[in-house]
C-alpha cells in the first residue's frame, strides 16, 4: 500500500511518500531541483532542450553544460521529449526563463496529467506585457489547471542546493491544499518549504530582487563599500514592497523568504549572476561583453530591469533605485552620477504610508 502525505519519516514531520516528478528545464536550477527530488527518492524525469544535456545526464550522470561537477543519481533520467516529461509528473516543476514560458508550456497543454500540480520555479516579468509567470500560465493553460498552480521562490543558489546545503524556500498557491502538497513532497532535512497564499508578493519579490542585485553589484564594483550596499538593499526592498503592495501583495511576504531572504542572497552572494554582472558594470565593462562571456547563463535582472522600470511608471510609483539601474543598463548613464542624483533628492519619511497601512491591516 502506498504511503500517504500523512506518513512521516523517522518522526521528523517530513512525508515519506514518493511520487513521479517531471522537471521542464535542464539549466542549473532545473537540474538542482531534479537532483534534490531524486535524492529524496522520487521518480524524476527531466526535460532538456539540448540533446547533449540529456545525453550527459543519462550516460555520464552529470549536467556538464549547466551544473558541472555534481554527480547525478542513476535514477534521475532525462529526455528531449517534452510531452513525455509533462505526462510523467504528478508534480511538474517548470524551470523555464520567463520569455519562453508561453512557448514552452503551450507545447504540453494536452500532455499534462489532469491531476497534476504545476509549479513555476521561474522569476521574471515580461518586457512587453508586464506579465509574471502566473499571468502567462493562466492565459495559456485550461481553466481546470488554474487551481493546480503553485510558485516556488526564495534564497536558493542552484550549486548550494546541489551540495545539499541547508536551504529554505516558500511555495505560493491560491489553493492551500496545493501549496501543502508541494511543500510535503519537496521538503527534506536539507530543503525546507514554507507556504503562502500570496502569489503576487512571491512572484514580484523573486523577479525584482534580480534588478536590485545588479545595482548592488555596481555599487561594489565602484568601491562604495558596505554602507552603500546596505542602503541599496534597504531602499531597494522599500521600492519592491511598494510595487508589490500596489499590485495587491502583503508587505509581510516581502519581509519573508521570497523578499528579504532572496534579496540578501542575490545582492551579497558570490554565486549571484546578477550581482556579478553589476560588479563588472561598476568596473567599467560593457554589458554586451559581459553577456557574451556568460556562455548561455542568464542574468534575469538585465531583462527585468526594463520591466521593473515600466511597471513603476505604470503604477505611478517613484522608484529611484529601479529607475537608476534602468538608466545605467539601457541608456548608458554614469552610475556615479545616478547615485549622486538619487542621494540629492528632496528628503522624505522612511516608511511609505500605503505600505504602513497594508502592514497594519
């Protein structure tokens, strides 16, 4: 008889149930999540776009392209057949860059199991429509799957998850039973999931922190020190919170793992691609040269900086940090001049009234 979610392993409070999990996306984060799930004992099948990635995983048990140096269990299998993987998973982890979510998910709509839970593990906002993955998925997927959507976010470098370093994330879903199911099936003694209903807050926190990480990297590259980085993190968090609250999110979500947690990690961690891009910009390198040197790795904050800027304009919310990083990346502005201008703005209260009211309620 199969174990249920109520069964616990060793009295730890963690489920002993094991299920089929599909992973769409063979990049570093998709591979790390697949590795984590396979270590837990789940039956994991990963879809990779590149033939060589699937071949390396199946034959060499390593993703040499995107997560080299981490042995993968033989039980973790890979395929280039996206419909096969989509049909495999009771839980389907979607680890696809935001600009490709619609195109990719459209290919598997008819293959997804009717009882499947689809978990977006993607952070971003489309440039042209300002849609988050939640908006895209609800537009592409049939109505009966809308209540089966969840969103995983939080401070989680792929390499550290692969190393089994202790990691905590949050799972957001409008349906608490769905969030609980994902939480139970993905939590282990090294990977702890919390849950929330606040999909908007989790998605905006996860997307906008990448922009802030580039700003912090630029500050570090310019040698502005710990004071400058702390100021950027704090005031950047204020801007992200104001944008999220205006969109209907709770400010408490931005004080959690998908907000402060992810911001601290991405803005200070040496493994942060977005921070690394910022450091190199701060030292005078050109964005085109930096991007070319990344060999296919993605710094989501570069694209999201444009979305964030236009979201702030659309909402009529003053966001000098976001505006400043947009000007540096897309208009070639001098970062020192941007900092000087921002520091010289009219003085104001620290806490925004709307955020304070939302926190009170």
